[in-house]
């Protein structure tokens, strides 16, 4: 069962490396275009990334906790919470008791911080604390503790920094390009490099547009994997998957948004903190797998070991007969993206509304590459039908109309 | 000359493998011992909590003397066996768990008691301690499994047998479902 954790970690490392390569490519081509030296761009990209990483590594938790206005509690403030955390600490074999923080917010969420297991902290909103019973609380805390135990916090922080660097570089480059273009083509008059110049420009622009999107897709992919793994570990620690499942159910029924979360910190929460007002949490998740999917997998577990989770996971992925057709179309693939267009928080640069369109096109392309059929419903919803979906009609989960595949 | 280098290389690789595996085994064994010590810590905590609990409930549960006495007796027996052999001890601890569960179940019938803040705090502490006991056992057993796997599987079993590594012993659970909060009422 421990091999699965390792296999998952290898995959995360590969994805992270992919993101790093993306960053270097972007730096190289931007450098090539702006200073006619790819190495220069590379170095600038590395410096920006290095600085941000250092800050994130040494000050990340403090910043995050301060931004979310969390207050540290002691055993006497909330004995039950303290006990539950200690229970999960024992079950996971963590050596040091993590600090516990509470955010006074009616939203239902929790997250883990700490660059290593010795400097870890668990944070939970007062809303969630009030709503969960002991078993459910245990499931949620188990999930957070396994983020610490599996060192997801550090991995995700480093990925977030890389994503941030890519976005910043692309954003500034776009700006500079735009303004220099307005000023009458400073570059074209100067060097007159001809074809090579044009190719570099084309590649540079392409990278500027695609890199942030690709980096985000990778980031979300890593994040979703870690979420599933943390669910599995939580079930393993508590030996009671139902606790986490029913906690997730309660969370998904709530529509309150966490005020103090932001884009970069989203993957650290138990569930995606950006849910549109009035919409159930299960629909708009991109950093997190659909909650319904997570609940279904947890409930399908025959035991509590990681391999049981894996089995349930594969069952849910295989999807024949387990889920109703509408649910299959909605989140047919485990960790599948939301049916509707990516949520607004997935767009770090708000100044470019066409980016939303571009992101949609890219993700459509990705789905098509995986043999997903697209069915347009009359209500405007795009349904993505997985290749193994056998029936001839599919019900739109949005308006309820039946569409033929 | 090349052959010599190759042999030296192979020996070096074997040596590194040996050291790494041995250290891994030691780490697992220490983890095991630590896990075992953790169980002890939680059991002791339970001994300490019980007199408080009895003191708190005594006034409310005048007609449950038998239940209270059973808990006290089981506690004293378990404590006296604490340094004894593992089998007898785990049996005594199991009985204590059972007696405590009965007491907490009976307490459900006393609304006054359930309104007592002191009792509620103690109940939470006891529930949590019971959980911690079973979680530390669970972690201990997970650690045993890891150590035994490593000590029995090729190639690390070679290192284990060369250094005379002993296998870990699983902690047998004597009570069927003790981690569940007591819900049964015994009539």
C-alpha cells in the first residue's frame, strides 16, 4: 500500500518537472526576443522564481495564516478539536503535534500548512467545526494531517510559486510587447533580423499565451492527485471512510464562500474555497476533484487500506453502472474538470477577457484528444461525454433536457 | 586491471546497499518501539482519568454501584498487570475498555449527569483516550507490517537474517469494536 504513495509521488515529481521546463522555455524565448539572449531571459526567470520560492519556503505559512486571519488555539480553547488532531497525529505516526488554528468564518473549510512535518499546522473554519460531529471532524483532520505527512504542503507551495512566476513573466512580457508595439515597432527598425526574428516572436507570443494555461492545467492535475491521495490516507488513518464522506457531503451542501482565501492558496483547502454564491460546491472545482466523486469513492471502499481506495477509485473511474448517466457526463473521469467553463478564479490575469475563451478552447482540445464527445445542449451547457459512455442519450445536468449523443 | 575495478565497484555497491538496508531496518524497529511506547502512554492516561470519572458520576448514579465497581476493579487489575506479560495485560485492558463502555452507556440514562460540564469534559477525554489507544495500536501494527515486510522480502531479508533481526509481533485486538463510541444500552 505504501508503494502507491510512492508511485503517486513520482507522478507529482514528473508533473512538477514539466512545469519547471515550461518556466525555463518561457524565460528563454522571452529573453531571446527582448534582449536577444536566451540565457539572459533564463537567468531572469530563475532569479524571479528563486526569490519567490525562498519567500514561500520560509515565510509561506506565516503569510498564509496571517492572510486568512487565523488564530492559534490551545488545548483548553477547544479540547475536542485538540484531541481529534492528536488522535490523527498518533494514527499517522507524525512525530510532532501540529499547531491548530481556527478561522472565524461561517464557510466550511480546512487546510494544512508547514514546509515540513515539524513545522506543520492545521487550520479549520469555525463554521466547519460547529457543523461536524466527532467522526466527521476526524475524517477532515485526517485528510489535513495526511497532506502534512505526504509533504503535499511543500510540493503544492513550490508548484504555486512556479505557476505564479510563469503568470507574472507572461503578463509583463505581454504588457511590454503591447506598449512597444504601440510605440511604433521599436524592434523592427533596429535589428531587422528578418525571418529568425519573426519565428522567435511567434514562439514567444505562443508561449506567453499558452504557458500560463498549461502551467495551470498541470498545477490542477497535481493538486487533484494529492487530494485523492489525502482522502485515501485519511480513510487509512481513521479506518472509517464514512466520516470523511459525510463531512464532504455537509461541506458540499453549503454555499458560503471563504472570504480570506485566494487563488494561490486554493489547493491547500479541503474543498475548493472559491465556489460561486448559490451554487453547490460540487460543480465548480478545478483545483479539487468533484466532491460527489470523492464521496462516491469513499463510500465504495470495501476496507480502509489504500488499495481498497484504489479499487473504489478505479471502479468509479471505470464508471459503468455505478453512476447515473448525468453524473457520468458531469464528472465521468476521476478528477475531471468542471463541466462548465473553468471558474473565474482560474484566470489570474483579469485584464484579458479573451483568456477565458482561450482557456476553454484549450481544455476542449484536451478533452477531444482523450476521445471525449462534446454535446451542445440547448441551454448553452457543453456536455463532455466520456468514450466509454454507451447509452445513446444523455441528460443535461443543468436544465434536465435529454440530448442524443 | 579493469576486472579489479569492476570487483571493487561491485563490492562498494553491495556495501552501500547493505548499509542503507540495515539503517532502514533500524529506523523501522525504532519506529516500532516508539509506537509501542505510545500505547503505554495512552493506557496510563486512562488509569489517571478513571478515578476522576468515578468521583464525578458517583453522586448521580447511586443505583449503579455494580457498574462503577466493575470499572474500578478492572482499572486496578489492568494497572497491576502493566509491567506483566503482554497477553494477560491486553486481556485486562480489554476488560477495562468493556467496563468503561458500559459505564458511559448507562450514563446516557441520567440527564442531570449529561448536563454536568465536568462529566462532559471527562467523557470527551475518555472517548479521545480510547481512540488514541486504538490509533496507537493501529499505528503499531502498521509499523510491524512494514518491518516484517522488509525483514522477509528479498533482498532486504538477506541483511535482516545476517544481522539477526527479529520480526515484530502484531498486537491482537481482544475487543471487537472498541473504537466505536458506546451506543448500546444494556438492559
